[in-house]
């Protein structure tokens, strides 16, 4: 069943690919900021049409990746754990998001001491927090998240540099009866066994699903936002009773981002 969600998003007013901090980014490849804005607006409006509340934060010049709001905070039961970026090009984003929370009534805001790229590597599964490491977020940030947010944390090792954040390889489909979709090729053997034990009925994605950022999806428990190209994954989800909703994120994908990257969920 769908549940109403609250999201925080940042318009891509200054979107560009000016540097390369993941395998998808190529500064020599042309980027259309206007197209990125249209795609972002369509994603924003899709959430609103589905009945969700969407807040926005003011974009800042010189921070072309600020559109990827998921990387700047993890919010559970009203507690906010901020971000600390590995790449210096993105470091300044974290404080703008911290200020947004303080200005919007969130006083339990803690900034991490370890590198932590927020919902890029943290996925709330209803009973525990799935936490990725291997390329961006430090393993020590997992223990810090458990202490600050007060929830159990399950560590997962990422091994494919194309899927440098957990949210490029896995997303939560439902929280009430926890289930996920994930791409096995992104995880170490031990982490795969953990996922198989925790989620025996998970949707298993293919390499094709992962390459179009199909695992960078957003689910409200019934409606699942997916990139246009993720048709195979969408068909499988439909067979499970979910409603796939397709959006075009082709321009944003040039920076290694998809629907979830643009979407921070505010819980409580």
C-alpha cells in the first residue's frame, strides 16, 4: 500500500558536469541545464501528483551536484544526520542542507565526524538501516549512524566502481513488510549472503537494470519511480503488484544521478 512521504529536493539551476568523481561523469560531454531542469521538474511534479509533500532548498552557484539531495542528509524519527563528502568539490553542499534543517524546525541535527554521503549509502528498510561502503562512505560512519540515529545498521560492501553508492545498486520497495530490489553484481559475496538472508523475496535486478540506474528508484510502498529505460525491472515490479511510474532522467544521469539521487526522504 502507498504511504504519503515527505521529500526534500534541490532544483538543478547550476547543474553541470565540470569534474569527474564517478565513472559516469565526463566533463567533455555536453550537458543541457534546461533539459535537466525540465526532467527534475517532471520528477518533482510526479511526487506531488502522487500525493507526496515536496520541499525544496535553494541551489547555490558553484555547486553543480547540489541537485542530488539524497547525499546530504539521513532523517529518521525527526533526527537528522548530516553529510561529510569524500570529494572536495561537493564538501560545501553539506552546510547548506544543515542550515535548511535548522531553519525549518529541526533542532536534532548532528554533523558526522566520518565521511558519510547520507542516503547515497544509507537506505532505511523499516526495521534497520542498510549501509553501503567501499567507495564513498567510511565503514566507521555506519557505527556513527547507529549511535546518532538510534537504529540498527547492517553494513554492505560495494565492489563495482560504477555503483559507487548503495542507492545505485539497491532500493527499498516497502518498509512495513520490508523488501528491496538489488543488483547482485554490485556487492561482495558476504554482503550478498546477508541480503539473501534478510530479504529472501527480494526483486533481483539484472546488469541491464543497473546500467540505466533502475536501482536508483523511489518507492512509496506501491508506486515506484523508475528511469524510462528500466522497462524489464518495471515489468517485474508490476508482476509483484507495484505500480511502476517512469520518468526521464537521461540528462541527470550524465552526472551519475537518477530519481533517488535527487530525492531526500524526511521521516518525522
